C-alpha cells in the first residue's frame, strides 16, 4: 500500500509542469555573473533587439567574438528574432561582461520559457563559470611567478 502511494507521489511530481516567471510588463528577469562582471537581464517578446547599457549589441561589444558569445543562447534556442533583450552590465572587462550577459540571457530564457532549459543545460550555458583571478602571493612577482634567480 505504501509503495503505490510512493509511486503516485513520484508520478505527480514528474508531471507537474514548471510555469514561466513573467512580470506585469511581460518580462523575465535574471542575473548573470562571470569573473567580476554582473549583468542584469530582462527578456520580453519582440523582434530580436539586444540593448546593453543603452547601446546596441554591435556598438557595445565591438569584437565579433563577444557578440557571438552573447548571441549563443538565443541562436541555440531559435529565439534570436522572437525576444527583445535589455541588459545592464557592470564590473570587470569586456570578456567577463560578455560571459555575464550570456549567463544572464540563458537564465532569463529558462524563466521565460521553461521548455528551453534542457537544451541550455546540455550546452552548459546555465552553469556559472566560477574561475576568477588568483590573488598575488608575497615573495612572488605574480600569483605563481617567482622573481628571477640571480646566481651572482
């Protein structure tokens, strides 16, 4: 008797569908992080515009590699022309900011449409890249580089 009750609760938990998290304005919000950069991302239905700190994507990230990095979750889920993205990003350098925006867009897409989660998860776009700069140690030139040894 207890086994069937257990199986029923497991089946109910598997069939419950995750609802999208959308505010009154039709937007989903998420925060993305990479190195010292933090990106706040809002996604709503639209025509595919990406605005970062008040500038268009190509004007903010001049290097094509960074633009490609930001577009990766949208291209993967075929939402590039279906959603408008507004981003405010601060801290770190351009590479860290691009990674933070990518992470934020991926998280916001899963809240906007929960069915996209498996595709983003398999590509590793939902995992925060936790690598940060190692601190400088005393008696060393950098974190691990030693001073040059002088025999004479």
